[in-house]
């Protein structure tokens, strides 16, 4: 694997991990919002986490394709 491919691989791997961490943090915020009685905010945050997780699946697929 040449240096550009290695760099792309490393960046994609980082993004996958980074996004997963953010998804967890956002879910914590969602739980806090729900505890404050802000159910619509909770629902929006949970939907955002779902979308982030879906996006991360595409990044994982791209990473797997890069490594194939």
C-alpha cells in the first residue's frame, strides 16, 4: 500500500472511531434532555445518533473496500 493509500486508510479508521465516540456523547445528551422533560429534543438527538451510525456504516464499507 503506497503512502497516500495508507494515509486514507488511517484517516478513515480514525473517522469511524471518532464518530462512534461522538454518537455515544450525543446519546448521553439525549438522555439528559429526556430527564429534563424535553422529549422532542431527546427524539431529535436519538435520530441524529441513528443517522451518524448509518453514516459510520458507509465509512466502514469504504474502509473495507479500500483494504480489499
